[in-house]
């Protein structure tokens, strides 16, 4: 059994060349992350609503032979009260919470007005040039209309969240962001069913999704995954082939355009029945898909509502 501390160490990358979604540039050094402390969770609410491809895997950056597990879940401080959440009524609020390594993240929380339903955590494209505004309001509204609680997160280094942008996808920071978001949904007075939480990763956000899924224990693994344009960047730290036992068991929806079909299409032969592939032409990259293909919203909503762990 690999401990979470060993998982953190395994995700410490070597010096890597990156810039944005697809192209390299010289020398970005990533410092070693701190050992995982137990997390604290703080909720900060405001009354108004908020409007609002990537580096190739470095050689030797990940131990791909043994799937890591998170065996030290973050502690949750649920003593912070919220009149809005405690009433468990339909609402939209800006919230913040803290990751296990002390990074404050901001998010939009939209609730349907009852507890025990499904949840969706939305993870945007590569920071800092993208943030939670990548997801159009009608995507969130469509999910809430079907009874889904939605947490649309600014990843570390993006939007109004703290932290360093590259730590959102290099090293263990991305998995920690997802872990904190998952624990936030579980800790609310108007909580979701933890066995029905789906992760939606757009472009580079899909790397954090995969890193988290292979590390999570059985109580905190997601009910499903949605990839909005998965690619080689999705496996920047965690290779699919090395963790098929965990990933095959996770219901997954692959959404992609014809021009960016290569990575998703390569997974189709022999894919488990719980995986669904949707190719679109014309299409667009990541959350850009919603503009040319508005029907994708309903495809995602149907998947989220049906997903069970």
C-alpha cells in the first residue's frame, strides 16, 4: 500500500519545459512540495451570485507501477455555520476553502435546494490564463435544474484562488485541489451524496482529475469522470495504462472534436461498457465545445445524474 506521502513524493516532477496548452519553452523549475498536513476547511459566503494541450510527461516523474492511495483524508471543520446552506434552499454563493497544503481556493457553489443528491466539481482549463468563468452559466443552471449541486472551482493560481498556477498541474497540487473540493461538498450542512460526485475536467484540468482518481480511497473516489478534450496532457503525471483497474471501474464520458480525437479514440478499443465516447464535428477545445455544440450540455447532465459509484 502506497501512502499519500509517497504519492506526493512520486508526483514531484523533474525540471520541466512548459508553457500553456501545447508548446514548450525553456526551463521551469518546480520546487518540492511540503509533506501533507491535515487540512482545515473554511467557508466564506457572499450573498450575490458570481458570473463570471500541456506538457508531455517527464521521464521518471511518476511511479506508474503501483497505484497510490490517499490514506490521510483532510480534516473538515464543519463548525462554520452558513444560514444559506443550513436552510438547504436553492441558492448560488461564492465560497472559499483551504487545501491540505494551505492554499485557499475560491469557487461558485450552486445548490438545487435539497441534500443527498448528486454533485459535480468543475475544473477549468490551464491556469492562469483560464479560470472558472470557462464554464458558461447555462451549464451550471442545467445541472442544478436536474438536482445536481455544482462546485465550479478556480484552480490554484487562477482567478481569485491563491497559489502558483503551475502547481495546479505539476506535482500533487492538482490532486489536492480536487480532494479539497470533494471534502467541501461532503462537509456542507446541505451535503451531496458522496457516492454520486462527478469530476468534470476541461483540457489541462483533466490531468488533476486523473491524478486524484488513482490516489483516492474507496470512500472518496468519484462516481464518474467527464473529459472535455482529453489529451496527452491528461497523462502528464499518471498514465492510464498503469492504472486501468481503477480507471476501468470509473464511469467516464469522453467529449472531443474530430480534429482532437487521437487520445480519446486510442482508448476506445476494448473500453469498458461504463465508458462513453462522444465525437463532434464541428467542435472546439475544452469548454469551448459548448459554443458550436450546445447539445453537449445535456449529454453531460444526463451522465452526471446517472453516475453511481
